[in-house]
C-alpha cells in the first residue's frame, strides 16, 4: 500500500417520485450536510431520460 487515501467526498443524490419515504431520509441527510439531495431534473422537464438528465446536471 502506498498510503494514499481512497474514498469519495461529495455525493449528489437525485430522486424521482418517492412514495416510500426515501425522499424524507435524503432531505434529512441533505440538511445534515451528508449528501446533496435534488429532484431528478428529468422529472422537472417532464422527460423520460432520467439517467442522462441527472448525469448531465450533476456534471455541472
């Protein structure tokens, strides 16, 4: 091992029309600064390309 740390620092989590309370958990984690929770941009644009829109938005 070379001593370099491995991991991730920033998480953006997109959600789509949650009915199981997942969005509430993500909102709380966002408030705590653990993740950034956003609605999927495809939902806002009424698009069916959920993954492409989220990836494009997250890359900005």
